[in-house]
C-alpha cells in the first residue's frame, strides 16, 4: 500500500509535468526519506536498490538529472567531480567541510549567513572559500536586473 508521502511525491512529480507512475516518483520518494538531504549518485544507487528499484547507473543518472531539471531535486555546486543532489529543493545555502566531507544546510537569514561567514573566516584564516551562485530566474518569474560590472580584476581572456 502506498504511503501518504508516496502519494504526495507522485503529485509533486505530476505537477512538474512528469509521469506520476513508474520508477521516477518512487526514486524521489526514497531520496526524500533518506537520512541525509545531500546524496551522491552512489548513495542514490544504494537507496534505489534497497527500495526495490533495479536500474543501472546511466538510467539513474538520467533520472536524477530529470528530477533536477524539473525542480524536484537541487544540485549543489561542489569542487569534487561527483554531483551532489539535494532533496531540499528551495533556495538555501550550504557549508562544506572538506576535512570531514560534511555538508550542512544553512537555511538562515541573510544577516545570520553573513555572521556565519565572518566567523568562519576569523576561525579558519586562509581556509575559507565562498562560492556565490546567482540562480537563473524561473520561467514566469519577474526578471531581476543584473548588477553593472564594477571595478575589479578583469575577466581572463584575449585582450581587445
């Protein structure tokens, strides 16, 4: 018997314009039920196998990319080669501790985020790197004006 969470997931998949039957909604349900919200393809493969979904790596990668493309999963920018998928698909910040391979959601106010960054820089001088990602507007959303490029180091490339 399907759970309420599975029913909600199928509805989310349907609203995203995808087929609400088959392995895709089941995979999403398994990912959402995982202990961690940040999952790589290896973990997704393990979860799908334990959940009774027999799919190969290539098909799994396609399914994960489909879920990201339709806004049902996030994809966290990382310095490692393997993508990290995020089951929390609303915009939020992350902190990655490379020494422990721990990623933490920072779902906080801009003021608190600024304080966390300042404290991390003070506590770990020379070891903190900040990646600022500005997301593309969602279809139908009002466009936000792009800032005028100010002074700073010029972009690398051929001289004009």
